[in-house]
C-alpha cells in the first residue's frame, strides 16, 4: 500500500481472517453478536459502549444474549424496565445453578428483595477509608456545573467528614445513619456538634477541622451553610422512602454482603438492581452510589473473576464521570462496564465535555446498533470516525474520446505517412488518458448508510483488539434454539405470561410455564429464599434434580 494508491484515505472493513486472528471467534468471554455462523466474543476485559435508540434491540439482542451465552461469567445488571431482564433470565440461573441476588425495593417483580449494605467497605481499619469515602460522595453529589461548584465541593467535604465521623464512632455506617446525621445537622446543629466534641480523641484531625469549619459557617454565613446542607439533604433524599430504608441497611441486617460479586472463588454470580423506570431520575444518586460500591468491592479483590456491569440507561443517572474512569483505568481490576446510550448527546451530558473522547479512546468495543442510529449528528460523527477510502473511478467519456483520437492518429501514421516524431508523444498521452482512473474520496460509510443500517446488523469498532471496523449480525435471544428453556416471557412484550415462545427445529413453538418442587441442589440459591418462593420452569426443560 502506498500513498499514491490511497491518496485520499485507506479506510476499509476488517476481514474475517483478521477477526479470527484477534480471537473474537474464540470461546472466552460473553458473546455480543455473530459473523455468519460464528459467534463474536469479548474476552480482553475492556469496556464496551453500545449506542442504539429505543426499540433497537439493546435488551433482546445484546444484554440477554450476553448473559445467556456466558453461564460461567459474573454480571451486575441495572434493570429499570419493569424488571424485564431479571424476569427473563430466571430459568437460565436455575439451569446453570447461578446464585441470583436481586435488590427489588419496590416489588417490581416477585423475586426476593435482598437487603444490602452498600457501605460495608467503610470501616475504621480500612487503609482506603479516606479515598473510598470521598469517592462515595463524589458519586452521590457530582458537580452540577456553573455557580454551584462551590456548594458541591463544600458539600462533599462536609459529607466525607460526617461519614468518617460515623465510622469512627460506630465502627461503620449506612445510608440511614448518614441521612439521620444530615437531618440532625440541619434541625439541631448544636446537638450534632456534641457528637464530635464528645469523641474528639477518636476522630482524625481533618474531620475535627471540617466540623470547626461547619461551626464557623453556621455562625457567620447561615444562608451559605443552609445551601450546602440542602445539597447534602437532596443527595440523600431518597432515604426518606421506607422501601429504601428497609433495603439499604448496615452490615448486621444485610442478607448478603455486596462483596459476593468479588468472591475470589471461581463461579458465576448475578446481582440485579431492579427499580421502576419512572423513579430512575429521582433515585439516580442511589444508583450512582450502588455502582461506585460495586467498583470499590471489586477493586479490593482484583484477583477475583471479572465482573461485567451492564449499565442500561446510563445517561439517566445524571452527571457521572466515574463511568468514564471505569472504562479508562479499571481493566486491571477486572471491571468490564457495558454502557448503553441512545445517542452521542447523552454521552456528553452523562460523562462531561471530555467524557466522549475518554470513552472512545479506551473502550475495547463500540457497538452501534442497526435500527437504533436515528439522529443525523450521531450518524455523521460515526461516519467521520470510520474515515475515508480512495476509490479509482473510470471516466467512460474521457476514455472513449482518447481511444478514438488514438485510433485516428494511428490511421494517419500508417495510411498517410504522418511524422512518427510528432505522432508518438500524442499517442502516449492518449493511451494514458484511455487507461486513466480518477482517484476520489469516499467515506467508508456515509451517514445515510448508518441511518438505514438494517435492524439485524450493527457496526463494530473493536479498537481494543487492534481491528479495523466491521459489520456484524445480531439476533434476538428468543429466535435461537440453543437458548430454549433458559428464558421466561418478557413482561413488556408478551401478553401471555403463562407460556413462552421458543425456537425449535420445527419453528417457533409455545411451551407452558409450570410450577414444580424445588430441586435439592437449588435450595441454597438466594432467588428461592430458602424454598419460600415458588420454583417455576419452562415445560420440558426442568433443571436436573
């Protein structure tokens, strides 16, 4: 390849041989699509960005196949659409014997609501107490931008001091405890200050200094103090809900530690946070804290198997720059974030002005779903990213004219005895014109091609594998016979929840959902609450006893 051959760009799609050499046809890692009859698998531990609008198959063609196709992997699922993912994959967990921990404070599904401690890692003896506390408050109270920067930063410092004070005094903390302390500081500041005063010998100097700063601000700038504390209260306002008070508990009341996802012993685990879709914006601080806690737990045990975080509706969690950091620096810790967006505009709002560049520079995979690229700006940005190729185009009019003129000169040379020294250079020029091909610049994919990409296709940019882009296929899980018996009906798509359609060699068939005694080997799984919850399976696909 030379510059003369590719003067306007050398962009092209990856070949099947190059994709095979990169290991995407191997057996490691969850699958994310297919190329012909071969499944594509993501094995190198890098982050994944998925872009597709509503109805483009993010759940049916990406998320659920990723889970069903990797029965040995560990997943954390954010399930905000009527608990559809959790409901769908329940029989998969039973057949594979996967512990399925569900956090469902509002009873969206009939799965157990497990009480959880998101702050169990904040302990007096932890060497990471200070950075972990600061990270927790950055997730809970991110920068709002503009004139609110001072209040955000001051609020995080006050929140960090309150958190570490509670850890020092109580040996740990919880959302309920922090919410109570913040309310106490607003309602009766003198009573709040008696806590650090009575235990000043057990508190770090910086916590005491921050408490003194709070005292000075309360006395000298009451309105500023009230504004800062209002921000703290708003970030914890979700704890006024009794459902969350009963779910987000301290270590002594938790049904299972969050560190279960980072157990160094091999074996699959799935943790699902199930929330009503209409409450996602209201509960965004809690969701951010949940993700941050998962990240902290896994970073503490980098030797544990990798954890795949399936973060749908990432943009609806508000400003959360920690997601970009997860993609950029957490591969070594075994954290594999899958971030789902509807368009590029959401990325900027979610990750900040430099977040999109950070994400694209570090993501191992970027998937753009056919049927889901609907705004021109996203399509144009993707077209520019793919680059341009050089096309050699023949000009029939110029070539035909040159051949005719050359033929006339040859006739004059042979029949009329024209001067060869005069005719020769002209013939050379006309022969060049007759065979010349004009070089043109052409986008590898025009925006219009991306906007009209078929619904069963997707654009794959596998930069983490040092591959050129390529087009791959995607299929709904329910059309694949290999997944038969591993999923329940989708509550958002299927009207009859008592049966499920599965793919067989004779086409699509319906099977009943039947109730049966819980097999002994599944008694320990948390999704069955010690046998208190009914066991159901797809007819003809009962798990082994």
